[in-house]
C-alpha cells in the first residue's frame, strides 16, 4: 500500500512539473490603486491620463496576437464603462509602455489598433468616477488570441471588440486597480 501511495505522489509531482506556467499580467505603475498619473484629465478630473505600463508572460502556445482592455464595472451607466480597447498587438509583444494609450505618442507596435472607448474616441481614457461615489474597480485584461487580426478598425465599439475577443480567446489575464475621488 505504501508503494502505491508513493507511486501516486511521484506521478502527481511529475505531471505537475510538466504543466506550462500561468499566463500573467502585471504593471510597474499600479499597486492596487490608480494614481494621478492614470486618472483622466477632464469631466472634473485633473489627472495626467497616462495608460499604465503593462507586461505579460507565459502566453499559451498558439497565441497569434494580443488585445488589452480596461473596464469599470462600477460606472453608474447600467452597462459599465470602457476606458481602453487596443487589439491586433503582435504575438511578439510582451509589454506596453506607460503612455502607450495616447495615439499621438505612437508607442504601440506597428499594426496595433486602439478603438473607440465610452469617452467616444480612440485611446486610453483614465478613471474619473463621480465625486463622492464608492471606489470603482478598474479591470485591466490582456487577451491571448488565436488570430493575428480581429478584422476590425478603430471605429469598432467596445462591445463589438469584446464579442470578437471572446470568440478568439485562448487565455486572459487581469489586474485590478481602484480609484475614488
């Protein structure tokens, strides 16, 4: 009986060591809370509106491109609020530099597309919840996709992009940051 148990433990350990690493997303700028650097500049907010630095690792085999979104489920709209939508990032990408969400800076890899957000324009739009509201949760997600292009353009709505992302997703990884004013 002891030999059977020892064999089972050995097999479980051997099998566990052959699994791939977990697809992960992290940021050098975010520590659980958004800062004035990431906060929107407008609608009564006076932030710098810089998209956070993001990096990911251990994408699944077969990944042909990536997409990144930032969503506020706590926005008082009945449907949340999309702050950032970028897709067609090449499979070789593993990082977005701080400020990459500003289309004028041209910091995204060639061919990447930033589509419109709920602010009504392409690019990153930082947090700006209503004054005195509860802390809002901002979900930043990177998607590993099984296609190199989503066949959408910069006029695609966040909901349409989300539909395509879910249809092409191999894996996703997220970080959450909060902001209140």
